[in-house]
C-alpha cells in the first residue's frame, strides 16, 4: 500500500515538474509521427463516413497511435526513425486499403473478406477507372512528410542533441500510460449498443464512425484470427463426434400425409421482422393488431408454439437457421465470421430440383454481410438496396418501407418467373424494426381503450390511455403497419398471377426485445389509476422470466391459395425444424439437419443457443438450472431434464463444430463411405 502511495506521489511530482518545452524540443520526430497519423485517420473519415470532427473516434485513433508509437523508446535514438516508419507504413496501408474498399463497396475492409474482395474486384482497366482515385492515395503525404522531416532534423543534428537527453524507459512507460488513459477515457463514453456492435464486428461503417479506423481494423484482425485459431485446434475430435452423431442420428424424414404435397410448387418466404405471436393475439377496441396475418394463419397451417433460435446475429441467424437447420454460433455470427463454410440448405436442395433461388431485401447488401451470406446459402441472386428506388418519403425506420418494398419487388419477381421458371424467393421485411418510433408513418392504429361494456351489457364511450406512449404500444402500431403491408403484398402477388401454384411461408425472425414492464401493463392495466393492478389482485398476471421467454414466440405460417388447411400445430418447435418440415412437403431429403419434421412429432425439444430448452411441458433455464412446468398434466422426472439437457448440449456442440471446422465440406465423403460399408 505504502509502495503504491509513494509511486503515485512520484508520478504526481513528475507531472508537476514536467518540462514541456524540453519534451517538445527533444521529441519532435515522435510528435510529428503522432499528429500526422491521427490526421490521416481523420482524413479517412472525411472521405468516407464524414464525421471528421467527432471527438470519440479522434480519441480512439490518438490512443492507438500513442500506444503503438510508445514502443519506439525501446530502440536507440538512431533506430527510432525506422520503427516509426514501419508503423506509419502499416497505418498508411490501413487508410489506403479502406479508402479504396469504401470507394468500391461503400464499406470497410475486413481480413475475413480478403479472399472474396480479391475475386470480386476484376483486375485491369475497370479497376483503374472505377476504383483507383487520387484521394485514396492522399494518405501517402504522411510518409513523405516523415522522411523529409527526418532529414531536416538530421541536418540540424537533432539526434545528437535529443538522444542523450532521453530517458528511454521513462518515456516508454509515460507514453504508453498516456495512450492507455486516453483509451480508457474513450471507452468510458462507449454505450452498450456500441460495445455489442464492436463484438459482432459486422456493422463496419458504424464501427469506424464510433471507434475510428485503427480500432476498427485491429478489432477486425483479432476477430478474424480468433476464427482461424479456433479451426486449427481440436479438428479431429470434432470430426469424430460429427461422424458418430450422424451415424446414430440419421435424420428421419418419414412418409406422412404431408409428404410431397407441395412438390414442384413455387415457394415464397416472408421474413417478418420482429413479428411476435403477442401481436397476433392482441386486439385494441375490437380490432386485431394483425388482421391479415390472422386471416392467413386461419386458412393455412399455423404453428402456434414456434420459437426463433437466433443469437447475437439476430436477423441473419434466423436466415441461416431457416436455411440450414443448424443453430447459430454463440460467439459473433455465422453471417460475418463463418459465411464461407459449406452448408446444406433448403435453397441449394431446391436449386438441384431446378428452382431459381432469389432473395430480396431493401437494405444495404453489406448489412449482416448478406452479399456473401446469401451466396453461401444458395441464392442465385440477391436484390438489395441498389435494386430499389429509396427516398426519404418512401422510407420508414431503417430504410425503404415494407409497402414500397413489396410494390417494387413484385414486378422483379414476376420477370424472374417468366424468364427462369419456378422459384424459391425470400422477402426480408424491414419496417417493423426497433425502436418503433416512426409513429407518423405507421398509419392510424390506437392502443388506448375507447369503449367499455357496463354491467347491464350496454356499451359506453370511455377514454383510457392504456398502451399509448409505451414502447409495446408503439410496437403494436408498427406491427399493424407491417401486417397491412403483408395484406397488400398478397393482393399484388395475386394480381400478378404469382399466388397460383405458390406456397407462402411466413416466419417472425425473432422477438422485438420489448420491456417486461410494458407486458405487465398490458396484462394488468388498472383503468381507475391508469397504473397496474395490485400484485395481490386475483386478476394479476405475473410476467416473470419464464412468462417473458414464452412470450418471445413468433408466428410460423404455411399457406397456399390452392388449399385451405384450417390447421394449428401446437407442438413446440424452433427455427431448426422448419427446413426438415418443408423438405418433406417439397420432396427433399436433407442429411445434416439438426431439427425434425414437426408434422411427425407430438413432442419436441427446442434448444436455444444459450442452453435453455423448451418442450410442450417445460421451459428450462440453463443459467439457473431451474425450470417451469407449462403443462400441468405432465409428469416430469429428473431423467427427462437430464436427457433434454444432453440433447441440447449435443446439438449445440455438433452445430458449432460443423460451422467452425467446415465439417460438411471436410467430412461428408468419409461419412458417405462409412454408410456404404455398413
Ligand atoms: C437489417 C435487418 C434488421 O437489414 O434485417 O436486422 P436485425 O437488427 O433484426 O438483425
Ligand atoms: Mn431481425
């Protein structure tokens, strides 16, 4: 304790007695290095994301330059210039490559994407004309400046003057500590959303805007190396487990009344952003929040106990799991780090049967790395933002409004159908995305209470605010808009003749992450106080951890104009079960699906990426090793819990290994050979 105190007093005295003039006069080369590299980082943001005066990325860039630069003091005065030049060249490469990359892709370079970038950018004239621009090389001024300044200082015998005055050890620790303190100050201003995006690393524009170019690039390097190192070790064990698993658990696609019912039909998938069953069941003043989805679900097959299994990759995880029947990785996302593995997907199986596979999403194609992910999932063409006319007026929230998106998609789809025949098309919606605050654009839908039935049965006009002004209330308004867009889409598809011979599949991609307190208000509203009922009230509904988790269920609907099913499937199921279920209906035989054909099962285990699981009877919380019984008639014994825990951890492990070690590509031949020998 005393030692630390003395040290602190010493540091305080050092700062007090610090001779700035002498520091500057004997550190000119280093100061020039720091300033010029920070200027380059600002310049890069000036040419790309345009926030060159922002203080946060400035601090982050400065900290990185100071930290890396501090090591210069470990070298003798004569060698210091070489070190500073090497680091400057690295910083220059980062700026030039990112500037070029931005000119071409409107995004920033990533180590994990190097191989693709090289194959996508054609060499030759096109590159010279379209990619290389003077501004991309403007950063080189810094290297020239460093060389000229160095020779200028040399002429003035600077090294002979400054060298002996230098206490290198002290300068090294001083500069390093200074860099670390600036970095720490910067990180204190980072919000949790920004942190989570840094760990996911896919929203590259956002990261450079907030964290500066150098932090972005080093973070990207570590993330890419992490993915590489993971695959270097443990391969053999993973491969053995993979072979054992598929030898014991060959996926069962049994003949049942749904086998092949849709063979040869088009399939149109609607990825309904953040639509939850809570919206499907909700009414305000006698009006459904989602009247169109309610009609569609009643006519088609509605899976009422369906859950998204998305992890931190949210939308992209759902797209991945829907296609592959594998679970998402728990760290990062497949879309960003593992998109280049080989997966068995619904799209690829349909392609083999002659389908034209298409995806549509009016956001930037780089978002969630979809430009690459969708190719890897087996889509022939991905129509992204550049295929749409997007204006301020026709946008809601994150971008093009769903109504406009559908309107502009139908003619493209029609042309594809006419030119290339039967299709598998996925339409990814966007408007119903958090924070649900574009209220002016959702259209009229009130979430208050306007009418009440009196004891004598008569209706009375009243006015209670209820869900108005809450996030959940706003969500219902937004969901109402999305539903109305789906209604319009059905009309437009029908008019274009695209509903004939087509099966429509609608899924909610994940829940809307709404506040628990808002659900408590929804179920326990007390009109008298405009608050919530007392916990002791007999009508009080407790929204605890389990209730909240169960409420996260999303709709899954299979519908076709050609046949009315009026069927509800109540078996618990997850996104992994969709691909095998559809496979049986479309006459496909997947080999590596981890889910089940739900039409064949009465009970099922839904495994979540965090280790939780759900059946028709229980919801299990893996963090607490506790569960809640949902079906009061069920007999639960400890064996059931142990068995379902094993199923869940095995599925998570096999899925993770397939993704990390690219096992489908690397091991499928061995598995086929083993099958042949049996
Ligand atoms: C982005 C959209 C939303 O294009 O799909 O993604 P999310 O935030 O839900 O993952
Ligand atoms: Mn989403």
